[in-house]
C-alpha cells in the first residue's frame, strides 16, 4: 500500500526543495498542496517548480485552470484523485504545500455544501463596504467562528458565512468529497524556522520575484483584469502592477510583497499548529534540502524511501 509523506509548513521554509530532493531519488510523484500553483501561467509569483524540475519529477495539482477560472478545494481534490489513479500503485508519494485546507482535504476528505453564488456576492459586498470589521460582526451575529489563523483572512470569513447560508441538504456523495485512497497511514511533517531567518528568506524571495520577471508576468496575466478573485489575490501581482504603473518604486513594491508574505507565513504557522497533527521539523537557516530530507526520512521509516537515507 502506498503511504505518502506529507511535508507542510509556512511559505519559504523549503518544502518544495525537500520534496523535490526526495522525489528525484526515489521516483516519487509530488502532490502540490498550494492553492496558487493551480493557476496556469502564474509561475514566477508563486515560485512554481521550474520546467527542468518538472521534467525530472511527476507533479499532480499544478496548472489545473487558467487565472480567470474559479477553483475550489473540492476541484483540487478531484484533480488529485484522478492523478493518483493514473499512477502505478507502487509509486511513492510526497505531498508538499502550505495551503492547510488542501492538506486537510487530502488527509480527511471534504464535507462541505456547494458554493452559493448569491451568498458569495452578498458577503463580498459586505466586505467591500465595511472591511474585516463588518465580516467579523456578521460572524458574531450568527454565532460563527473560524480557526485562529483565519480570523484576519477575509476569504475564509466570507466562505464561513457562505457555508452557513447554504440550504441544509443531504451530505455530498462520497465520490465527490472523499479522502483519496492513498492518504491512509500518511506521515505528516511540519517544517518550521526561526522567524528572523524566515523573514530574511522572504525578503530574498521577494527580490528574486522582481528579478525573474514578475512584472512582465503580472502585466500579461492581470493587465486585462480577467482574473478570478482568488488568483488576483496572489501575493506579488498587485504590487508588480503598481510598480509597472509607476505607483510604487521598486523598493516599495518589494517591501510590500515581503510584508504580505510575512503576514501569510504567520497565518500559516498558526493554522498548522492548531489544525494539523504533525511532527515538527526545525530547519536551520542555511540547512540544505538534502539534510532536511534525510532527517525526515529517518523518522518516517517508510520502506519506499529508506534506500536513500
């Protein structure tokens, strides 16, 4: 039976590099559990694996839809299940990403009502009119709550309100919202890093995004304004467009990207520590992906990966 390794953590902790190192040496496939890597063409701003890396490793969960299309956790799970079904049954599997909902969907499945476009629009207008305070007030009025790490995330608040407004229907069929069969017995690891060291990595990544062409990528994809709300919210693209228009200097744009990324990392840390049962793996600032990978595999003890320890 295929028993996957799940490598979670905040942005810039090195999840992707560790997963790539393991997969290249074992023939494993990688399931990308990142809600921004599903969009085609959004490569630089999401730090998507390079074409060369993707030639060496089979990926599932990348480039699923265009930036203008809606894409839910249920859609992602359906893509993953289809991808897993196409693999030989003895293929080792690594799940890597920072989107907690995707990782929980992989491990536990989904039990959620369908989206309600009217409710979504109603709460979007509420947010535009009154910001987070208005959403929080409506949550309190309805007696609703979210995970601590989601309290400052308007999309999560709007989704919670939308779900509460949905009509009570029988549970979705198991074929739509279910746990992929390969998740049984998964070993889950959470990468962590000192906050100052992580902040330094985040700033370096923000600078690399502009050096590698995020301005051109943002202009090509978002210049026409046809992106979905989720895709348009990806960190870096609004700042790149503002720089292209002359509304921000390069240093101001980089600083804003770094600040938003630090805020994301903080939310991710909070969510994972409250919502995910995982073995924490502290990562030193200069530690290599090989070193981290070997420490994880030594603990995991999976026969599929033992040959490279």
